C-alpha cells in the first residue's frame, strides 16, 4: 500500500519557488545603507522606514525571482540540475507564479510610495534590470553583471528611502556597486556547474563562453574589485575598527570561495554559494552595526 505524498500549499510552493530565504544575501546591505543614512541624518525619526525598506526589498526580490523562473522555465526543463523546479514539475502553475509576481510588484510600488516621492518615481526604473536579467543569458556572455546591476539597486534605494534626495548619496553608490560585484562574482562561480548544459542548449554565460579556468579568474578579479569598494565605503562614511574587523572576515570568506572551487573540482560550489556568502552578508552587517551603535 502506497502513501500519497501531500503537496505543499500554493503559498508554500511559491515561496519555495522564489527561494525567499535567499533574501539574506542583499537585505543586510540595504539595512547597512539605511542605517548609515539614519546615523548621518541624526533626527532619529526614520526607524519606521526600515519596515518599508524591508517590504520593498523582499517584494522586489520576490518579483525578480518569480519573473526569472517564469521566463526560464523552458530552459530549466532542459537542465538536470533545475528540472525539478516548481514551474517545471507543475508544483506551481504559471498563473500562480504570475499572480505572486504581480502582487509582489504592487507591494514594491506601494512601499516605495509610502517612503517618499523620489522612491516612488524611481521604483519602475529599479524593476528594469530585474526583468532584463532573465533575458541576458540569451544575448550576452556576461549576464552575471546584469544581475550585479540589479543587486546594486538595493543599497542605493535604501539610502534614498531614508533621505529622499540624491544629495550626499555617493557612499550608497559605492556600497551598491560593491554588493553587485560580490553577487555577480559568485554567480559566475555558480554558473560553472552548468557549463556543458548551457553550451548544449545555447544559454550564454561567462563559463560557457570562456571555460571554467578563465571564468574563475574573472570571478576572482570581480571579487577583488568588490573588496576594494567595501574598503572605500568604510573610508567614505568614517567607520572604525569594527568595520575593518568585519571586512577581514569578509575577505576570508571571499578567499575561501576561490580556494574550495577549482577548475578540476566544482563539487563544493553549493558550500561556497550558500555558506560562505551567507556568512559574508551577516558578518559584515553585524560588525558595521556594532560600529554604528558603539563607536
């Protein structure tokens, strides 16, 4: 006698589709940018805005992931690594995915409007790279940097959410580019595991075009630039030793990724992707928070 396997509910399946837990990668940096802006503003009246920043961030990322999964479902079906994704197996219908994406988009626009007029006006622009990214792998060998652009929006948007103006926002742009390069760099590493399938079905990526050894070198240089920008951000906003201690841990996390993933051994890609990068996001934010609170 076989036991029927209970299917997850639509909401649970949708959250699994968009991998909601991966918000941990970019959200801490949005908080960091917002907290530095609050610290500089000095009025202490923006704490409620952090809730709206969270809603906008999570909503924007959820929309992006849902759109990505919808637009890539035929590609996913041809890749053994992704053939069990919810839209491929039918665990989530295309209609449900579009509904979730559109609801997320509404939450993004509403939260932006509640923050300030500038955020509302810019929110449609923030959506553009989120939609372009799924298409990028169809026409460029560097879709990872389109993803970087999409991720760079978060710290800049968080800063503008607090200040409502571009004046004095240069540190947020530096932080945004740093975060974008960090995520773009490890996206190159992650894409190495799909190199053979991508070449077979015509998906563009840096590893598929240049091979794994060269792609890993490009990722290394990308992360070196990312680290340099983190250093620059710390100098721009006058952070002290807590930040630099956190940055040392960040450097160690970046080096770890490039040590455990080699052209001859891609077996530890998931460890580099999830463990190391989750550690980097949390560690750098926590040390920056201690810097802002205690010093």
